[in-house]
């Protein structure tokens, strides 16, 4: 093993708490197609690691694409034992983001495995792919996976383990799991299966490993709720994670281990979680700091804000999503300017260091008037507290009412992003604008609604990924989708000038 890689792994293992070391006849690699820091902030990744290790005759060990740069070809190691990641019975990949599609190919190659399912034989590991992307759109992953897992791993992993015990070959294993809820066999199934949904008594899920090198350093993550009660039309949380399941406060608190300094509550709508204040106060009484994944502006009040401030939260983060009230109503966001202004006033009064606002542009029916309404409101907001605006192009998703809405187009989005930057430039440093690339949003939109041919295009990009390379690769595999034209049409007058 490369000496730099050996030292990196040793340093990370030395700082971790909760690593599972064991030996068992069935070896599982749990791999992440991105960095160690991102992976260790993923509750899904950590939960699959714990579930497989909870099976008495299975051992699960971790691997990360980030390490491929320092590993020799085909010698990507797992952290716990150092064995080759590809030397396993099951090679599992957790994919959260559309833009990690090319990384899935890179990860398989780094482990010494052929990316295409049809080029692997029964002597090689079963390649399982799960994670949020598989619930949103499994089809671009279809060329690579032997089986795709859709929905809650708490339901599927024990069944998969039992099927593997009974099978005497890869094909026999696939025979046994065919038709299970949440199991999609891309070479056999023509449609996606019913999603696996875990009952509330299998929750909460929580960090198995606490790491100082995670995106959330040394934070113990616990999912207080799954699903979302809100009707927002653009969001997958309500559909993808099933009905809302609120974990009782005492059960959330019971999984927090001794010695933890900070807890991160995870959920799609934590402001709606009925026990959020109870959990927050109980943690503060134990001297444990608290963070939350997000706050809804229409639900936060002074008491909750004070709990979060006392728990160490520095930046007050809310989402407007629609640039105008008309569009927020269209999205069923249930947020008004008054809610956002009140949140900003709370942030100022309680001394939060920052106020972050999430915003989308390029929404269906959006016009210049909507953009200028957002600009006027941001100027008003900045008079209350400094604002960090995080602005992203709208990406239509499957399983939402917007699944067939067109992507706004790179030209239009780029022009509108420039317009927002220009109009708000004079307010620096009261307003800081951070925006996502319109070109990469287009790539994300293609993957979010694409089929197996998009995966085949990704296969051509492992040596160089760019917007132009994506367009070329998609053309080479015969991809065409009139809803996702990258250049867009004629620009509105305000952004043509």
C-alpha cells in the first residue's frame, strides 16, 4: 500500500470512535463514490455498515473513492483490515447525488471490478447499489449493478443477508431476492419495485462511527424523524422516505452514547418534529451541544431559536426556495416574506453570526418579475441582518409533480444568475451570493430523469468529466430528451440587456 495512503488511513482510524473489527465468512465492502468526509456524514452509509456487521456471519468494511488516487490499480483498500476492496462477496455502493454517477464507475474500476454488469461473472462480488439516488432514479445505475436497493435498508439488509446464506451462487442469490420489496434487478425487471419502508420501531438510525475528519467533525448524528408532512411539490422527501415517522424523544436520547460533545439531529422537516424542543433541552442539560439540518421559517419561534443558539448553532439557515410569493405558492412551500423577515429578526436579536437563505431559480412559469421581487426582498432582508444567499437552478425530479417540467436552460439560468449578482453587488458584504453552476445543474437534470443510456455515457467520462464531455458522451450513446435542452430558448428582455 502507498505509504501516504497507509498513514492517511491510520490517522483516520486513530481518531474514530465506534469502528467495528470482526472476522466472518462473508465479506462485504461498503464503498462510497466520493470523499471520506462526505461518506462519514451520511447516515445511510453508516447504517448499512452497522446492519451488515450486525449479522453474525458477515463482516462489513469501508472503502472510499478518494483513496483511489493513492492506491495502485485494482488495490483500493478497505479501512478495517486493509484487504483489497474488490476481494469481497458483496460490493455495496451508497450513492447520494446525481453528480456522483461517474464516480460509481471510477470506484468499481479502482476496486479491480469491471463496471458493466454484463462483463462480470459469478466469481466476482455481487454489486449492490443503494442510497438516495436509487429511490429518485435507479435507471442510470442499471448498467453497473447486479441489484439496486430502493428505500429503507433497515428492511432489506437482513433479508439480503439471509438470502446470501441460502444461495450457492450469485445467480441463485439473485433468484432468491427477486421480487422482494425494495429490490430492483435491472437485467430482469422492467419497472421499479415497491419501495422498502421501515416501521418506526426500527428507528432511529444514528452514527455508528464518530469521526473528527467528517464533514460534521465529531458530531453524533441521529435521525429524529423520517419522511416529511409538508406538501412541497419540488421535494422528494415526502415521496422517497414514505410516511412521516416521528421517533419518541426518549428513544432519540437513549441512543446518544456517553462522552458525546455534540449531537446533530437529522430530518427533512425538523421544525415540524413534535419533540424537537424536548430533545434540545434534554441535551443542553447534559452539556451536549446541538445542531439541526435545517429550520423552517414558518415554524421557528424564539424558544426554539434560543435552544439552538445555546446548543452552539452559529448560522441561522432557512429556505425560501421560490423567488416570489407567487412561485412559493405554486410550490406549496407555505412560506411568506413575513416568516422570513421574522426569522432574520430572531437571528439578529439572538446574536447568530450568520443568516443563510436557500433559493432556487428557473422554476416553471418563472418570469423577470419573480426575479426582481426576490432581489427587492433580499435588499430588505439585508437591512435586518447580513445574508448569505445560496442560489441554485431548479432541477426537476422524478416522482414529483414536476417530473415532466422542462429544465430552464443553461443560457437563461446563467443570465439570471448574473443579473442577481449584478443587482446585489453594491450590498456587499451585507449580502454574499453563492451560486451553483447552471451547466452542472443541466447535467444533474439529465441524470435525474435519464435512463440506462445516461449510465453508459458516464462510462465514457472516467478520464475527463466536463460539460462539453457530457454533451459529447450523451450524443454518442444516442441520448435525446427535448425537456432538457441545454441552451434554452430566447432570453427575457431584462436578462438580454
